[in-house]
């Protein structure tokens, strides 16, 4: 058997594997969307019924998921980018850097349920905050920080390779080079990583079971307060996310039409995660083209 025949055989095998994986993924998404027909109705997406009532909507859970996502990104993005800058530009090679990388890799491989138990111990019990949106946001920030750090470090390292020496050669300081040249060049990759991380945060459930709680009281948008538990914008109130709500419906089934609501909520969750992934690629490509001048 000559090389050309082998090449065609293995090419066909890889095409077959790719086709099987894509077909399986499309079938899974299609099944979830089919089971959740009607999820796009405003009464379901923005309903504010209490848990236990028939025909309940997912308005509170959907808002909690987006609000927690925003708070978690506000916490994790600055630390992730800052750690990436340090590791790529300031950290010296040696035992300390290797230990840091080992810790980051270890944190990245932690199961989300372990992070949830850690959050229960630190953010819920020791701080005596109880089950709050802030506790959940801090827990998933811990879960998400290693990935953001690695993405930022790789993006900054790749971007600095071609422009760093030129900037320093023109008389710019090290910080000017990082802030004015390297970071803008790395923004497309960093932003892509942030949006992909947002999709993971939005679909997270295990880490939030023990930190953000499993209750979603009616939201009051009449006033804004970050502390008063009566306000929808408070970070010190329980905040059941959409993924946790789906888990509760399937495990407890206390709602008369729990299966139907869970199917519709699952369809919404899948759509949102897909949108995060598509946005990551579209926005990353647009920003890259704006910096490189390509169309």
C-alpha cells in the first residue's frame, strides 16, 4: 500500500470522525430545542412566578444568571489579565514561576463541586454572608480565574513577540510598551477567552448550589441597592441561577409542570451558551481585523 492510498484512507477516517461528532452535537442540540418548544414566549422568558406555581417563568433565574455573570467577570477579568501580564512579562524563569504554573494548572483541573464546597466554607460560613449572589460570583471567579490567566498569558506572549522589541527600541518604557502596544494587540484573543469563559459561567451549576443558594424571590426593580436584600440589584441576596433551577426542577419536581419548564429552560440555556461561543468568534475576528487592517 503506497503513501497516497494511506493518506486517502486516513483522511476519510478523520472526515468520518468529524462528521460523526458534528452529527451527534447537532442531534443533541436539536433534541433539546425540540423538547423545549415554546421557550421563546415572553411569558416564559420574563415570567416572575413563584416556585411551585404551574406555568412558571424563568425571569428571576435568567436575570440572576446575567447579573452573576457580570459580577463574576468584574472580579475575575482584572485579576486574570493582571496575572497574565505578570507571568508573561515580569516573572523570572525558575522554581517560583514553575510552582505558580503548577498551582494554576491544578486550580484549572479542580471539579466545580469542590470549588462550590470551598465557597461554602469561605464565602458562606466564615464570612457569615450566607447564600448570596456575591458568594456565587466569587466561587465561579475562583473556578474561572486559571483559564483566564492562561488565555491572557498566551495572548500577551504571542502579541509581544513581534512588537515588543520595536517599541522598546523606539524609546518606550516597559509599562508603556505593555499598556500601549502589547495589550491592544492581545485584546482580540483575550476578549475571545473572556466571552468563552462567560459561556461557561452562565452554564455553571455545581459551584453555585452551595454558594448562591436555590431560591429566587420576586425581583424588585423599583430601587437600586447593592446591599439591601429587597433590591433586585443587591449582591447580598440569594440568587438561583438558570442552571441551578434546571437541576432543582429535575431533582425535586415540585412544580406541577416541572418537566416542561425544565425542557424549556434547558433550551434557553443551550441557546445562550451557543450565542456566547458565536459572539466570541465574531467579535474576536472583528477586533483582530480592526487592529491589522484586514477585511
